[in-house]
């Protein structure tokens, strides 16, 4: 800080231009005269001057810094008391946009706009920091000073009132995540307020089912207006690898070729020719490329289902190359949603039917789904799952209805005798998300409601366990 001195003057005389100020320094009528020289900032003792009865007044000067001189009675009269300032100070304001962010002026910190009286030509330092945060999930990033200076820089007090403004841009925290089977961009981080494009990308064998969180729906990509902290999740489900792929069958009735079983429409179906007792039938689909598959859906048409059948996979489709991954000796039609240990190197999938319910077989849709890394973690969901357990005649976990569903669905199961029963829901990662039943049940058929209001869109598994038996059904939640 500059040194401030106060001098009592009996008389002051101004010159144009001003070069000195003088008078009696203690106010007496017989005291010496001091002169302040503006050229070198010095005070010099002069010889006594004539001592008229002039009004006494104060003068303030700063030595070695801002030169501010205050004096009055400049015409020597005994009655006037006006004040004069030399040189005149300038008003300077230092602030931020938006207001309320941190600044510093000559090393002193502030969090609100500041106004100063500076001497023209004096030097000062203004500064700010970046980024700054006033609330969780929002930050402010420095753009520029109004004088184009750096984050911290020196300024010279101008001749006219001036405002120095540090301008910041607003950024908000965006948290993005993706369910198993795909990715989302951009990654989590702080982004400029305003529109930002969110894109979901499905992995091979998966399909995008929709956004949840700050965005909803299946439009992809989709624009998010980022006005505050936000979270967005991209949801994926295994894709139907059999859709519109080449299908063949042991026999077909004219007008109902195998391709109708993989066209994605439940309003069409493949139909075999009339089958005599003991005649086998099969429907095969070529996936077009090798995949690791983990589940198959068979939508039977009415009562024309197979009572006994197997699901088989193959790399080549040759006669002796088929591997049975699922067996059902108690088929009862409807929709069979079958999950099995992932089969790598699979290109061909077929349903091999050995006993029919009617004289023909009809399949509305045959769907095949890949097993992802998450899906292959069946050790968390159905670690000991084998196909003959799914076909144990004593227990029956039926396919949920409706499926896909939003947000509730009905799940029915049958228990042949009194036993402790557990019915739980797991996600693709093998994590338990709901317990529907966990108690003793008497023999009979039961129906429970699964409410998935709090869950995101995707694939889930209903797992029934009772008396050492485990059965699994695949559920698709589509919001």
C-alpha cells in the first residue's frame, strides 16, 4: 500500500498546469511553506510566505504510488471550502459472467463484482481460475476476459470508467451407460450446456431396444438438450440371428414354405406335409455366419406342435454334425423360450421333431439369439442348467405372458407335490433383480405378476428352483 500523509494548509495556490501546491503545513499564520513537486514526487521546504487569513484545509498525497492530491480554498479566500482532486481517479469494475464466480484483484480474492477507484495510469493485476463449480454436476470453464487478456494478467487503469469481465461457459455432468450388448457415446464427462447428440451402437448379435433416463424411445441417434446434470442409458437385447435367413425343412405344404418361419411375422407359418405316426420332421435355418448362440424361441401354431422335439446346432449342417442342446419330451405348444449353455461355432440351428400332436407341424416363428459375454455367465443364473432338467415332467415353468411386456407380465408355474419353491428374476449380468416366490408351495398351478417398473428395457431370466430342479424362461422388457 502507498504511504498516505495528511498536511494542513493555510493557503493553496494552483498553477496551470499544476506543478506545485504550497501553504502552511500546520495551519499557523507564521509557519513555513512546503511545496510538492509532481515531477519527482518530493516535498521541499521553502521560505515563509505572506500569510493572508485563508481558510485552512486538508491535502492528501500518496508517496511512491498512486498520486492523489486533495486541496481546497484554491483562490485564497477565507470562506470557500471546495475540494480539488489531482489527478482525478477512474472507476473500474471487475466482474464475471455468469456473476458470482471467483476473481482476484491485486492478489485479493472476491466472489462478487468489485468496483475500485484507481488513478489513471496505475498498474493492477486481475485474475480468475478455471474450471469453477457452484453446485454438484455443473462447472464453469473460462473463455476470455473482455480485454482479451490471459487468465491472470496486468492492466493499466484507463482514463475513463471501465468494466473488466471474465466470461465463462457452462458445462454439465453427463453420465452415460450401456447394458450388455452395446456401447453408448459420448462417454461420461462434462459437456457444454445445450444440444448434444447421443448415439447407441449394438454389438454383433444384439439390437438396440431404446434409451432410458434423460432420453426415452428407440430413435437413434437422439439429441439431448443438456440444461443440467443428466444420465442416459442405452439398452440392448440379443438380436434374432435367424430373421430372414435361409430356412429349409424335411417337408413343406405348398404355400407354407420354411421361410415363413423366419420372416419376423407371427401371422405366417411353416407347415409340414401330413405326418404318419412315428414320422420325424425338422426345420432348419442357416444363420449365414458362425456365432455363439445361447437361446432359441419357437412359436408353435395352435395345436400343431411337437410333443417331443430337440433343438440342435451344427457348424456344417451335415448329417452327423448335429449337437443336441435342448430336449423337450412334454411339449404343449405356445411359445417355447429356451436358454442353454452357449454354443460356439454355430451356423445352423434346427428343431428336430419326433412326436407330433396333430398330423402336421406348424411353426409361426423360429428365432435364434447370440450368447454375449454377459449371457455366457450362466453360472450366475443357471450354472447347473442341462436340457433334461428343463424337461422334467414333474415341474413346469411356463413362458410369461405377454412377452415382450411393459411393465408387468404374468408368470405361471406348476408344482407336483409340496416343496420349497424359489422363483427369481435375473438380468443378463446374472444379478438378481427380483424375488417373486421363496416359500413352501403345495401341489398345484400358480400364477404371479412380475412388475418391472423400476427396471430398464432389456432381457431378463425367470428362474424356478424346486426340489433340486431348475427351469429358466427368457423375458423381454421393452419400455
